C-alpha cells in the first residue's frame, strides 16, 4: 500500500498532490476529521506504509467561537490517526504550528521550549501534539508558520489582490516570523515519512520555517516589489489591527534538528518568486 495523506484541498495537501501523486488522498467526504473514529477506520482499512495528516481546522479567528469543534479536528482526529498507526506499526507525520507558543521575547523558539498558546486555534493544535506524542506511534510533529502558495487563501494572494486595488496598505510590523512555502512543507513531510520508515529513532518534534525571519509588513513589501506593484506598505502595530484571536508577536522558529533528516530552511524569497510566476504576477 502507498502513502496515505489526510487532506486534498489545503495548501500543503495540494503541494503533496504535486510531489507524491501516487499517494492516496482522503478529503472530507472520505474521512471527516470531525469523526476521529472514521479517520482511524480509514487507516485500518487501507493499511498504508505511512500516514501524513495535512488536514486541519485553519480558521484561526473562527476557532475563538468554535473551539470545541476545532479541538476535535485538530486534536482528537490526529490522535485517533496516531493510535491506529501505533497499532499497525507505521509512521505518522503531523503538521503543527508556531501558534503553540506565546510569542514572548525575540529569540527563536526551539522544539523543546515551553508551550503556552494564546488562542483557541493554538490550543487545539497543542491538544493534537500532546495526544500524538502519547499515542505510542513512531511519529514526527512538524511545526511551521505563515504558509503560502499559489493556491488557497493566504497572505501572498491577499496582498496581490489588495495591492492591485489600492495605493497604500497598512500591515502589521511588530509580528515577526518565517514565511514558509507550502511546497517546501510538503517536501519536508515526505522526507520525514521516509526517514521514519528507515529509522524510527528519527521521530520527534521538528521546526520548519522559511528564512530569513521578517515582519508581515516587510513580507508585504517584498511581494509588492517582486510583483512590480506600486502599492505603498505602511507598518502598523498589532494593536491597530485587532482580531478576535490574539496572534504571537514572535513566531520565530529555531530549526536545529532538520539536519538529522537532510533538510534545511527554505529561502521564502525564492519561493515567492516561484509562486508569483505561477500566479502570473511577476514583473
């Protein structure tokens, strides 16, 4: 049996579809993450060589009002998947987030640093992490940040649309992190799945984010520059752009153990060039 991937329409799942088209992909109709038992049953029925969970609740602000549902999808479902993988002795790869941290300070967070999510989305993802670690499965948890691609809803596509419509945009300048291309995340997931099959000792928590770290405002400026848009970016404070869910000011991720599996941080600027070319938005 081939690789089994939960998710089909998300940014990382679509990138996985491009990189590993022979895998089996399950969308919501085939395995609804709001039904964790069904997810486990799918693994039990298909008996793949490894499982990657690239599906998740990603509506950060809406999770504030629907935390129970978000926690089932981001917490209970991956735990059920991991337990089934443990029963079948197959590796499990779970994609997680920088939002498990509180964002304090200015130093990059290491994989073993204390966690303290600021919002419901972060709490739901942390519940998944804890359960996966306790599942008994050979697993890798891949924390990442600020995902972008030519597909789906993301910051790059939003900035392009608004940059074509307006002369100036006000963008948060006091949140710092690493924009990460979905294609690179997908490749990292595949690398981890293969590594765990060869050596279960390579399991654990990994950080994977684009370099260099940057503010949202500077990310937006690079988008405008590469797309040849004249829209001016004015940096503002987080307090000037309130949202239902609190965001961490510091989303920097230290990625020290990538070398164990032959990975390195991708340069998001190069990936942005590729994404803009795919969108037909380069100068």
